[in-house]
C-alpha cells in the first residue's frame, strides 16, 4: 500500500492510497461468491457459472463496487494509520484509477481533527445557585396533595371560581348552531381557563337549574377560520354545582397521602427533604452547564469541520430514534404520531450541534493534557451503571460496548468533573 495525504484546507485533506491488485482480485472473487447462486447463463444451471465465465461475459468492472465495499472497511483504516492523520467523520470516497491487472488507486476526502487551544477551565466562577427550601414551598407541596385527595360535593349556593359545574351547552353564530359548539353533561372547573376566554367567568354565580346565555367573541387566532374573531352566543343549562371538599391537614391526611409516614410532621419533613434533593440536583446541573459553557468559550478551535457537525446531528438522531425503538415506536410511527418528518428531526438536532462538537473536542484535549485514564475498576463500575440504567445483564452490556469505548467515555466524564467540581459559585 502506498499512502499520501494532501492537505487542502486547515482541517481538510485528501488521502490517496492504493489497494494491491492481489487483494482486489481476492475481493472480487469473494464478492462473486455472494451472488453466484443467483447467476445463470445460457447452457448453465443457476449457481454453476464460474468466476472466469462470469467475468468473460460481464467483465470484472461489474464486481468493482461490491469488492470495494468489502475492501474499504479494512484498507481505509490502514491508510489513515499509515498517513498518521487524525481523521474525524466519515470520508467521501472517490475512485481515482481502477484498471485490470493493476493496483487500485483510491482517494478519500477527509476532515481532520482541529487543533484545540485550551483557555481557563479550572476554578471558573459561575452564578450562585439557590438551594434553600422555604416553608412556603413545603406548604405548596402539601396543598397540591390536598387538591389530589379533594372530593367534589354538591352545593346549593351559587358557583364560585374553583367550583365545577355540570352543564349542557350549545353555541350559535348569527342565530345558527355551529359545528363543534355543543355538549351534554360536561364538567367544567371555573377558573381553569380550559374554555374560550370569558365563557367560565359568565357562569360564576349560576345555580343548579339556571339557564345562562353566554355572549362572547372567539379569539382572533382561533383555529377555525369561520369562527375566529366572531361574536357568538352559548345557551347553557346548569345541572349541578360542585365544590371541592378539601381534607384537613392532620396525621390521618398524612397517612392517606404516604403510607411510609405516621404523622403530618413526618410528611412535611419528607417533602422538605425531597425538595432539597431536587433543588440540589437542579443547582448542580446549572453549575455544570455554566462551567462547561465558559470552558468552551475560553478555548480556541480553528475552523471546525462541517463534517463533524453533520455527523453529530446524525448521531443524535440515531440515538433518539433507537430510544423510541426500545419503547416499541418505530421511526415511521414516531413521525406519524408527531406529525413531523426526518427533516424536522434533523433541524431539531442541528440546534447547538456545533457547541456539542466543540465541547467534546475540549474535553478530549483536557483528557490528553491531564493524562486522565480509566482503570479496570472504573470500567466495571460503568458496566454496572449501564446495566442498571437499561435493565440489562452485565454480560449483555459487555457484548454491545467495548472496553475502549467505555474507557474513552469515562475519561471524558473525568474531564467534565475536573471542570465542574472546581467551579466556584459567586
């Protein structure tokens, strides 16, 4: 194999390499074996046509593409290694010269890893995060639990905001009933803003048995064009008015909410602890995001290859669709359910793709500069973590991820920890 790398731009070039004729011939014969059972010539049974007869009839060129598909996964990495270039993203392969009886000449247009000049990435100053849980927040959590355990009971008094009314209604425009404007025995919580603005307000004060004429106009941006901005009248019959019966905040309530506690004080303490853990997690995430962003901003990367960004988008798309597949949702079904397309998903992952690539490059540079490595214990712990996350056997994890992949990921995590754990909140 002869190899030559021709630099064409800061982080781009063309890798020229040859594939020896004997290897090419062997690959063509291997490619022919894969199709031989389906080949038929006049006077020969299907599957009995020899390689020599086939090439005499159709020429060796008919096998070039299949042979290249067999050769390139092996020969291209060898050429990259021999040229000693740090290639990123998939190459664009061109055939420079293929002639019978001669070595094949191949050209691969490649993107090369850009040089990274690190700036400050340790002891970065980030915004102070709020980790304090107030009594009001605990009370709000209790109130939400109260609301969940509340029951609706009939009331004779006029409806108030927060009450639920059971109604029949029918809408009219210019005296004519319009499509979609009618329902019977509909339960509507007043103040929920689930109906057209103004509808719920006009039912406050209504009692069981009342008939109410609700006059309003549809919003200008209403989806139905024939109703958007138009004045209408709803004839409403009130069947029932119900109010929420909220349970008392006492020990019995606490036990109804959570069978792990015996008293209201225990429930409050549990809620406070959960809120503190959530705030701590949110604060940690915010610190990590800001510190990592500043480390990226402080670094210099010359001419980020577009091929790296493009590949990052497709990697994210593939990961996302694989996760959907794990939940039993095929890509076709996903696009159908969401009313989107592959192009829409591509645009979604294009956002900040360049930042993700830069971040990864900077972490890789920190790994190199700090000599960060993953030992065997790190790898075993990561396998256990992945097994727990994806509910897999540890041996199954080992089948789908290599030790090199895990060591690389762990080293990157150590670089991230170096940035985030040294950050100072100010």
